C-alpha cells in the first residue's frame, strides 16, 4: 500500500500553506494519543452525568444490581477539568488520579513520537534499509 505522501503528492511549501504542516503533524501522532486526546476533549465538553444521557455502562447491563466500580469516573474527570473538585470527589474518588494517568500517558506518547529514532532504541538506516 502506498504511503500518505505518495498518495497526496509532495508537500507544498510550509509558508504558503501553514495548515498543511499542522495536518502533517497531526497525521504523525500515534493513534493511541489521538484516542486519549479526543476522549479528554469529549469529557471536557460533555457532562456524562447530565440528565437525559444514556447509560453506556456494560457492567450495569451484564450484572444488574451491583454497583459498578468505574461508574462516575467520566463525570469526575469532567468536573475536575471544570475546576469543581468537590463535585469530582463526590462523583468518584479516583477521578483525579485517573486524569493524571491519562495526561501522563498522552505526554509520554507525544514525547516518544517527537524523539529522534536512535534515542528510542532503533538504529537509523543510512542506506535506506529498514532494521
């Protein structure tokens, strides 16, 4: 399968099309980082605990009657990102650690994505061969 540059052609001058370089940077992000960033943006914009939202918890559907250990994490993260610490703690006491873990994971993925390959333990090939 051809790579992205082969499909869309050579990159235009970055100064002429500044959005092109932003697209290239976004396309080079690891998929996992994009999923976590998208999830955090979604949780910032949408309150999972607001009335009228459907219950997406599989635990409640599979084992009705038992309290789900993860329910409230989304609401806790949403509240925490809006500065409502008390509401976050009431929604789920592990909301702050969960948010910190997610932010740390995204930071690690982005840092690893922008490090030179030789620093990540891979040898750079000078003759075009892949190692």
